[in-house]
């Protein structure tokens, strides 16, 4: 039986805890959050702690980290050095150096490290990557996820932006999709961003866009914006274009930009070739909780079957490096060359 500790009980932390609650072979030994939060009834029977020290004293075999981004690296290293395997929400860290330090620690101490790239567990997104790769490159990637947040959601976003921009926090998912499709090396990144609210720090922006250039000629574009001023028009664009056609997410129901399930839902794909179009319906898609269930089932497999996660770790660093380079480009007002590459 694997003894699991969950640190951070926001939306993602609670979802991962619920996944562990249902998972055979795992026992939750504690839930950690600095402040008291309401919990679903399934989690009420577990020890609720307000201190990481108290949680680590329980000597868990697995630690789930779902805190704010700036604490990810330190908590992951601490858990690994204490002998635990780690699942950490994206991004793995707020700097490439810190991300690499986490990976080095996990490798040296032979602990499993899984980063929360939820789209990798979504069958519809897997199908999109598959269909795009069949078309052949070079590619144009057009992707965004803007959120018209208000009330508690805007408060959460403002808290996140104390350390991490929306371009980095959200961008790693979609840049990772680009990298899965092209398999090419990123060589240059440029970005632009704008602070659209006096409620966030002067050195932070709540709207950003990046452009990434790959060595096979592929190019990618991603934008992310948070706040009550954001438009609901075209908040969700997911296109991959090649010389032989394109594959796009075309939702049956658009939903709201603040709906967390809408961020991963596909509904159907539009596959366009020169000889015609094909609609690929994707019924019975997993929702947000089902995807978290899949992530934690994968973590359990990684531990019990001793899966090789070296490529997973390298990919996590690569997507982070691209987004951080975009952040650097915005702040320095210049394109950034990038040397983060996939292993040969």
C-alpha cells in the first residue's frame, strides 16, 4: 500500500486527492493546506494539517504537490530527499535551473517524478497529436486559452501572478502539445505582454503571447490572458496546420472561458485535407475529475511498474524553457535564443 500526502487543497489538489481516494493500492495519510478549506465529503475523514512539516513527519511514500508555482521545486526536492515519489502540478518550477535541480535529485535518489501535464492523459488530445503527425510538417501551431475571470477566480489569478504569468502557468500545456507533434528542437522565442489591471504588480502582465520557432521550420503561437476585462470571443483556439492540411478542435458547445472542464474538452476534431474535410466525433470524453483520476493512476503505475520517466522529465523542462524564454523576451523586449533540446 502506497501512503500518499497531498500538499495544497485548491481545485487541483482536491481533484488529485479525490483521485487517490478512489485508487486501489493507495492510502491517503494526510491533507496539507495552510488555511482551512471546505472539502468534499469523500475527503472529510482524512487528517487535515496546516503545516508541511507535520505532513512529512508521516513519512509518505508519495507526495502530491498542488501549491502555487514558486513553491513547487523546493517542496519536490524536500519530498524526494525524504524518500518519497512526487507528483507535482505544472509548471515544475519557475526557473529552468530549479526544474533541472528537481530532476537531478529524483534521478540521483531513484524516485519517480511526474509533472501534471493533464492533456497527455486526454484521449481526444492524444488523437489530435496523432492526426497532426500523420499530416507531416513543418507545422503552424495556433493556440490560446484566455479566461474572463472575476470574483474568486480573479482573486486566484491575482495570487498566481504574484510569481507566475498566465503565459508560463498555462502555456506549458500547449507548448508541450506543439513539441509532441513536431519533435523538432526549439531555437528562438519571442513574446509580447501587457499589464491590463492596476490590481497586479507593475512588473507583471496578465495578457501575454509567445511565438516559438523550431529547427524544422515549424512555428507556434500561443496567447493567454486572465481577468475581468478579457473577451469571451475566440478564447479557445486550437489549430495545427501543415502543407498537407490541418486539424482543429471544433467544439459542439463553446462553454465559458471560466469553466475548467471547457479548458480540456474537445468534442470533435475537424480534419482538413486538400481532397476534403472529415469531422471526427469524440463522444464520452473524460471530464476534469476523470483526467485527474487518470493522472494518479499513471503515477501509481510509474511506481509499481518502475516506468522510465526520463523523457517525461526532459519534455517538462523543454516546454517550461520555451515559456520562460517568452517571459524573458517580454521583459527584455527582444527575441531569445534557446538551447533547450530533446535528447538525441
